[in-house]
């Protein structure tokens, strides 16, 4: 997607996955705030921008502006889009009729007939048992404990993240499994690339896990990254990309290689963080910075995936110094961008505004980067 939309300068966007009980990702929730509440952004233009980013993937729209929400309800929604409508707005007969016609989800406890799905905030779980006969999604989850609370209460799914907050090491070391062995192959390969070892040695390492080799080639040939020719082998990839660019693909492989089903929300978040940070760096002339920003976002959740703090983890995984500063020391030139991405994930308009001011970025630039990144991520999954 390359087109621009003026409406992207009038809103702040957030996003989160809809995670099922089995930890599958069923949809992406996109939250929209109007930066100037007294104005009403154009609903049709916003839909056009979002439809470009999500041509086929399921989207739930959470709109924090009444005028814009009503405009979207009156518009022709793409078939893969659904809107969340606050329960109090159902007192408006026109809104209730449009919401029912579009299969909207109702935000808040409601007995209104004709609506099959409710969205309740995590804090509303204290209001008694979940409504009978409704499929209930819980929003506002920010860590694993929130997810457990929601699912234990009987929620059909959770809108939120398992990955925020400080990493906590498990009480006892987890037993080594096949997934950890796969990850170790990638870490070893990254180290060998970092040391500039010859192609034969690199190929021998990769051949220890043919499934990883296949996945690496699939990523390289993805339309999301637009290589001009098809990559037919690992050797061919090195010839086309060189060792410096190859590190990027290995980083992507490392962050998405876990076979643990419960890690799917974490991998969902890691891939999008990397792509958003890369898109934010597109205006920079230094391609090395763009690749490093990608790796920084991508690796920002490795502590959750590999169950180790960054201080220990990055002793064995080679990363650029500016990436290490952001992840280990919480400093350096990439830290502000990481803060921005986390604010977007948290759907916090106040934190997004603060990060935009710190980085001196415009909302249109950031929102465009977010939508391009979400579009690319969908192509890789």
C-alpha cells in the first residue's frame, strides 16, 4: 500500500490481537482516536485507508469518537470489518438499527436483542458472571495474568497482549524441548554470519533443520519484501543479500520460530513491532539504521520467548550496539521509537502524543507506517 490519506493526520491509531482460548490470532483490533475531538474525521477516507491495510484479514474497529463512529456505521463496511458500539449508544434508534444490520459488537453489559457478541473491559469482570447466551470478548489485557483471568471467567477471546510489563524468570528452568533446539540452530547461524564464516559452513548449520531453511526461503520470497528475483537456496540468498542483510532475515526467523502455541500472541507482537519500527525509519537515508530498527523491534520480546532477561540473552545473540542499548540499558537512539510502538499497542492516545512530541514525528507519518507494517505482517503469516 503506497497511497496517502489526509485523515491519517487527524487520528491516532492503536492495534491489538484478538486471541482465542487456544491462543490463535483470530483478528486485529484497530483503535481510532480523534486528535481533535471537536472535529469529525472523514469516515469514508478512514475506511479506505484501513481497507488498503487489511484487504482480507478480519478487523474489529474500536472508535473513540461518537461522530466518527456514527459515520462508520452509516458507511459501506468491507465484509471483513466489524465495529464495536458502546452499549449506551443503543438508546439512539438509528444507531441500534445500523449496529444490528452490521453485526456490531456491543461494548459493555447489555441485554439488547439481536447482538451475539459483547466486549467487556477487564475491570468489568468484577460485575458478576458473564452474560448468558452471548459470546464475550475481554479487552484491556496487558499481561499473562490478565489473559488467565479473562479465560478463567469464560471469555471466548481476549483483545490485548501477553507481553507487557517486566520479564519475570520462571521459578525453575524449563525443560529443553524441540522448539528450544530449533532456536539454538538459528542463534548459532546468526553468530556464524556475524563472524563472516564461509557459505559452506553456514549451509551445514542450516541443514540441521530443513523446516527452518524452508521457512527462511518463504520469508525471503514473500511479496511483503519485494525481492526482484526468486530466492532458490540459502547460498543464493547470501549472493543476493550479502551477510549484512541476511542478519535481518535470520532475526525474523528467530523471533517467529517458536512451536509453542501459547507464544503466538508474542510472535504476533514481535513481528509487528519490528515492521513498524522499520517503516518509521524509512525516511532515514541510512539503510543500516532501518535494518537495526527492524531488529530492535523484532527482538524486543525475545526475553518473553526465550525466558531469559536481555542482559543474559544478548550475550549469545549478536546484535548491533544501538539495539543492545535499547533492550538492555533502556537508552540510545532507538529507545524513543520502541516507546512509541508500545504506546500504540497500549492504545493510549496520551502516550502516543507524548512519544510523537519527543521524536518530532507527525501523526500521518506514524499512522501510515503502522498501516503499512500491519499489511506486510499479514502477508508473512
